[in-house]
């Protein structure tokens, strides 16, 4: 049996984290949940993450874009798929220029999300 890929879900909204966790697990992936960028950065085994679903706006600390910028210096950075309510062109351009694999709006189109996750895991 193949080893399951690990998807990190970084979002301050508990309902979104749980919904994405349920979706990823139902598709055979392992899921790791983080309520903030800081929580993700503090994870001792974050190098084992194969793909990241990341929100842009997380009050009280680093944003998703901040986390993306920090991770850009990591040699083994997972592909980042933004899942956000912030769909303005400037935010999307900043995310994509920063190396995001995809930028999706909330509520997320499940088929599109899964297609992007599958493609990102092929990298």
C-alpha cells in the first residue's frame, strides 16, 4: 500500500479546518490542522508536509502571504494552494508571484480543489 501524502490545512476558522480535514481524509490523504501560521512554523515535523491549503487572512499574527514569504526560503517547501475569501486581484497576484500553486475562493469548488491537490502532489 502506498504511503499517504500529508496535507497541511492552515486556517483560523475551525469549521473550515474541519471541513477540509474531512475532505482530505475521505480522499485518502493524511491531514494536519493548524489554526495559525505561527502554529505551522512551530511544528517540529513540518518538513513532512507534501501540500498546504492556506488561508490569506488570519487575524492576530502572520497572514498566509507572510507565511508563504517565510517558507520561500525553505529548500523543501510544499506546494501552497490558497483557499480564501480575499479574491481581489492584488492579493491573488501577490500569492501567485510568490510561488503559489493555485488560488481558490471560498466557498471552495471541491472538484477544483482536489484537482489542484492531485496536481501539486505530482511535483
